[in-house]
């Protein structure tokens, strides 16, 4: 009797507002997933069927040869390698620099930190197009144009969002840990490496995934700084499927699906870290 009463009570907790909210979320999910499904299915169509009107959702004739043709039409293997190692280097460097800056702003009460941090945070409001020309001139002066360092260095040395994200999490850590380490004679670098850094692994994982995906999908900066096909990344290489007079849309769609595969794999593997890192970071100031 008690178990049935408890079950009845739980069922009554589902309100009409909750049902409406879930319906809206489901519809929104369908709307967001539909373009990706359209891209995947279009990668199995021939050129004539893509322009069929009214359009067909599922291919009438599945063309599996689009994928090997797309992979061999452009140097995808080289572009894959370039994108992966650039994204990995940028991610590692940003995790190091952002975590150190987040620790400095979150725990080290140096003179002027309350003034410097809002100024530092305000740089997030500066559009990337504003600093594009100064960065280009700097890379040109350093002789780094048409090299991957022109993509790696500007992105790896500065990320205000990452500093803010990690600072918020570090501020939530108890001060007793640092005080105990200081009593034991630990220096500030040792406290950061052995105490703070291991405790922020969830936030580092979330931030690292965001950085990796952002670099993998980066198109604008490689387009400006790179002009040698051997240095192209995957997003830049995909743009060359669009010719001056005609575009091989089936190959373009197949190439897009190939480019998205690493992103999907990373998300499926680390989705728990992404959700946990954002959830426990909070907005404490």
C-alpha cells in the first residue's frame, strides 16, 4: 500500500509546464540536428539528386563512392595531421597559461588584482576582427607567416574566457589546503602544481575540449595566415571543394562528414567531463 502511494505521489509531480518544456526541448533538438542529418544524407547522393525539387530527404540511390573520392580529391591526410597537432598544441598551452592566470587572479592577492582582472576580462568584448591586422603585422615582422606558428602562438598565449572559467572554480576551493601547504613549507609554484592543478581537472577537461573544438573548426585565421596547401587545415581545405564555376556538393558534404568525425568522437568520449566541468564551475565572484 505504501509503495503504491509513493508511486502515485511521484507521478503527480509531473506538471503541465514540465511536459511543455520537454516538448519544446525535443523540438529544439530536432531543429538543431536536422542540418547535420541533411549533410550526412546528402553525402550519399549524386549531384543531380541534391538539386532535385522538391528535395528528397533520403537518397534514392546511395552513392558510397563520395567518401573515398572526397578523401583522395584533396590532401585530407595532411590536413588532418595539421589540424590535429595544431589543436593539441594550442589546447595544452592554453590549459597551462589559463590555469596559472586563473590561480593568480583567484588566490594570489597581489596589488591591483581587483582592477587588473576586470580590465583583462573586458578584452572578451573586443571582436577578433579588430586585432586581426595587428596580429598579422606581428607575425609578418617575426617571419612566421605561412607557418603554423602564426596560428598557434596568438591562440595559445591568451584566452580570457579560459582564465575566467578556471578562476571561478579555483576561488571555490577551500583556503585551508593552501594554508596547510604553506605551513609545511611549500612554495607557490609547488602549491599550484601539486594541490591546485589536480583539483581542477574537471574544469580543465571541459575547457580543453572547448579549445580543441574551437581550433579544429578555426577557418578565418588559417585563411589569412596560410597560403601553402601543405599547411592547410581541414576547414580551409573544405573550402576548395567550391570551385569558381561549379561545386561538387556530394564531395563537399562527404568531406564535411569526414571533418566532423573527430569532433563527434571527442564529444561522445568526454561529454560527462564537459557537463561536469560547466556545472561545478559556478558563477561565484
